[in-house]
C-alpha cells in the first residue's frame, strides 16, 4: 500500500485509481479516502477515474452539489468516448439528477455508448421504447434493443424479453421463447427471473413440474434479494413441498420476506404464531 501511495502521490494516475479501488472495495471500505484518490486520478486525466468519481459522488455522497459535480465528470469522460460515462451521463439526463432533465439528450448519449457495444446503453434504450419515455412507445424497437443487450449478457434485457414473450405489453404469448429467455435471465443472476422460473417449475407451467427444482430457484432468488421468493420458499418449508417440512426454516424465510414488506409473509407469521399458541395450550 505504501508503494502504491508513493506512486500515486508522484503523479501516477493508474496507481491513484488502484488506490481508490482498494479504499472503495476492499474491507474495511473507506469511501472518503476512495473519493480523494479518484479525484487525484481524475484530475490527472484518467477517464475511468472520472467516471468512478462521478458515480461515487452521485450514488453515495448524493447531495445536490455532489450530483452536479458528478455530471461534470461524466461529461469529461463521455467526451473522451468512455462508454460507461456516456451511460452515466444519459442516466443523469434521463432522471434530471445534477442537470436539467432532457430525455432526448439522454437517448443521444445512450446511442453513442451502444455504438461502442455497451450493453447497459442498449438496455436503457429498450426501456425507453417499452415505456414510451423520451420516445414514442414502440415494443418492436424495445425487443430489438433488449435482444442486442441480452446477447451481451445483460440480465435485465433477458428478463424483459421473457416478460414480453409471456404476454406483457399486449403481445401474443410465445411460451417457448418466454421460457428460453427466463432461463437465460436466471442464469445471468436476475433474482426476479429466478423466482418466476421457480413458479413455472412449481406449477408445471410450460416446463415439467419439479417442485424440488422450484425450491432451489426460490432459494437462489431469495439470497439474491427477491422478497417474494423468500415468501414462497417459506411456504415450501411450511408445507413440505420441494423441501422437507421445517417450521423453523419457514419462519426464518417468512421473517426475511416480511422485513421487505410482503403482506403475505406477515400473514403467514401471524398464522404460525396462532398455531404455536394453540399447540402450547393443548400441551
């Protein structure tokens, strides 16, 4: 660390960025020091550092002044054809964070980033066409951009392809295509897609019924943060479907789901409490 700091202090922008990464991502994290070294590297003209500095200012400092400064760093890096910065600038323009909202200009930056192969930019363009925000709604165009993003491994794009082929946006259902993209999104780590695929296996919808596999998918999705999957996994343990019956495990997953606001999980916990109380009285 001392050698790296000496190089960074002497004007080595790569060393300054590496030092920022150490403080930003290695435990114990110290974002104040990360911010300092990102700024050193950014001032030295390191475009990656300029984008990381902007992201840290926008997402973690998050004051109005910080968001405004973030945009200035995104602009500098974007002007150097840094595709991630072009996406970051597009996001700021789309939501009006640190800059006046301008979705037409956001689309321009997304398109520039997409021309450099940036999958996030392709996904964001797809989102704009699907929702009709900043452009006239066009689901065919949304599908086009989602396919391009998904081909580059964008999990969100695969998720929306699955949902649209499943009948969303008033499209005819194409079950085989929906399942193919749902599996792809799940493989790419999309928690909601893991849960949705689990529901299909649990019910045998378009796939052979396999409740043990459904429970595995619920578990993976819940660990990835999906609150509904945590509730469904709790049901698996409570009812002994796909998992061996275990009320303690059921309660633990219901509690995780309830903590994220799932009313059904709260109801399940209350019902378990009533049953436990009744059992105690009988004993």
